[in-house]
C-alpha cells in the first residue's frame, strides 16, 4: 500500500508522468526523500509469523499432517515430523503428547514418558496426555499410576468421555 502511494506521488504529480508511453513498462521508481504518507505500516513477515492466528494456523496444519501419518501407523515419520514441529512450536502440549504417543507405539518407553510429563507440565488438564500416559503406565506395570490418571480424567471430563473410557479399558480389572 505504501509503495502504491509513493508511486502515485512520484508519477502522478509530475507533468512528465502524463507524457510517458504506456506501452512500455514503467521504470522503477527512484528513491525519494519525501516522507512516506501517514498510514498504518505494513507488518513485516516476522511480525505476521508471530501473530497468534498465523502461528495457530501453521500449527494446525502441521498437526493435521502428523495425525494423518499416525492414522497410517507410520510412527517413524510422525516422530520425525513431530521433532521438527517441536522446534518450530516449542512447549506445545499437543505436540509433546503426540511425541509421547509415537514414541510409545515404537516401544520407546523412556522418551515417551518424558514427552507425556512435559505435555502435562505445559497443560495439567490435557485429556489425551493423561490417557496416553496412563496407557504407558500399564505397559510399564505401573497400575497405581494409571489409576491416578483415570481418577484425574474422571474429575476433568466424567465417566463418559472417550479418554476416560479408553484408559479404563486399558486398565481392565487390574
């Protein structure tokens, strides 16, 4: 917008501007010392990228792509993509939850535990992380800890939410 206004000022106000042959491309505008018109400045790419809506949109796109890999059971590619997403969007509970999930599915239990812990540190009420961490607890024979997660899920979302029901099924009669 500013460039357009400057072009109009430079070319529109000079008498020679009307005599220019319009069949050839206009020359690049020369640098001027005239002050720019008072207008709202156009945000820089860095400012645009740091706005919540732009960041959220990119994050949502990344998560959609990654969830498609997980749905195909391609946990190795999902894990690689998640590690990149974790660098681009640090301290995100959803990314850490999916890092834990993919690691757990690849039987990398120690890193999975670390990712779930980080997800829950970021968002202690993250239903998915509570469920998946509980499932990891069952795989590592920590039934008491899994039951604690089940109790947290019950208090957060009740006994009919998917996360509660899935963890309850994983615990079974233990």
